C-alpha cells in the first residue's frame, strides 16, 4: 500500500481497517472478530507490552511513511483516534479528512516558517 497516494478520506478508513487487523492479532482475537472503533484499547485488554507490539506491527505496515511510537497508542487509545492521528501525521500535521480551511492555512504557514 502506498499510503501517501490514497485520498485522505479513504486513507483514514484504510488506516482503521489496518489498525483493527493488527489489534486483533496482538490481542489474540479471531480474524473476523469485531473491534469497535471507539472502544478504548485498555478495555479490550491491551497492556503496555501489547502496545509496543501494536506499534511495531503498524510501523512495518506503514513502511516508514510516518513515525509512531508506543506512547502514540496510549495518547490515541481507540481505533478512530489512532487512525486520525496517523492520517494527520501523513498529511504534515493536518488531517485533511476533517481539516477546516483555517487548519490548512495554519499548517501551510507552519510549513513555510520551517516548523
């Protein structure tokens, strides 16, 4: 998957699918077992070691497009929030799928300022 070439709206959905798939594997769930997008990872049984495993699996799946670490899964504790965060990282800090024109303008100013 070339993540950067996917439309940001579609990319966020693809990221949710990818996160759910890896989360099921890390938690030892059956391949078709449902993982709801807004349920906290800890509620599902994810501990700190599993968070590192999830982070490692996502790093491989994302092929270096953006850098994530284990604290990312703690700071973004649901499938939805993690997908949104990763999508935002891929778009230079602005989540194009839900960005307002003001967000895009602020991001462009930061980029021009070298931030």
